[in-house]
C-alpha cells in the first residue's frame, strides 16, 4: 500500500493508480490497497460487479447496509440505462447465489426494486421483474412474503398520461351520459380520467369493447386502468363471465 499514491478523491485515486483496469479488481482488494477508499463516493467508476459486491459482501469500514443499498439504488435509478442498472441486477442475482445476505438487506432491495418500477422504461421494468423472481430463490424462508394482492399499482400516471385528454369522457361520466358511447374512447382516455362514476355494468360493456389507444405505454396504461376500476372489478368480472357462458 505504500507504493499506491494518495489522492483527496476516491475517483481520482482509482483512475490515477489503476485506470481502466480498476474494474478488474475486486472491491475487497481495492479496500486493502487503500483503507481510505470510499466506494460510495466512487460509484461512477465502479463496474456493475463491483457495485453488486458493495451491496452484498460484508466489507470492512463501510456504512451500514441500509445506507449502502439506498445510496446505490439512488445513484443507479437516477439514470438506469446509462448507469447500467440491468447489468448491476444480473451481478446482484449472481452474488446472492454465492453469499448469504441478511433478510433486512433483502427487504430493502425488494422495496427499492418496487419503487423503481414507475420511473423506468418497459425494458428496464422487465429487468427489475426478472431480478425479483430470481432473488426470491435465495431469500431466507419467511423473509419476503407476498399476499397475492397488490396494495399499490406501480405506475407513473404523470408520465403515461402526458398528452392524453380525458375531458370529453369526464363530462359524459359526470352527467351519466356514458352508456351509449362507452366504446368511443380509448383505454388511455379511460385510464387517465377519474372513473369513480363508472359502474360494474359499464365496466362489463367496456370489457366487450375492442379498446385501443395511441400510447407507447400500453402495459402501464392497462395497469392504471384496472387500478382505477378496482372497486367494481370483482362484481364486473362476475357479470362478465355470466354473460359469456
């Protein structure tokens, strides 16, 4: 370590001493080389594997794991594609198969994965979902429990409803004049409106329509739509299946 030049910045230290080869060195070895090295302040130059090691491995001299996990996810989710979130998730899954990490860490990781969903593209969302499925294989028994029901539908309404005009639909709903024109509006218009006046009978009729919509967020739109009709969904499904038998 005496041969390794010092620097005020962890990023500068890493670049000055190892340059592009720094990504080939494990995080534990970097900390042995320089006990003052701060991985959390050097996330921009760490590889996805090194970042996953930071989250998973019990490395000495670092903050508690909840601080590490949240700091890493804050950084990666700010610009998921450019900061290589999918590659980090692949390395995370791989490392958890080799290392036993505590339940508390899994809970924070799953919380951050869920929180990231509304803010990312469909491609990144797919990576988040597949990572959750893979991580469930290594989670300690009883640590992560799903009831089978979603308390919150993770959709960024502001993002998916940008440019969607639901004014005409809203006027019809508010005046009770929607029955004859239910199929005239796209699913995006419904999803981005206020559907508290929609009845279970209305929803049955909608389910029989070939709803379409000009949107690049089709999966997100349908999630948002069904979350807004959740109050009448069960009764509507009963009516729907009784009418199609």
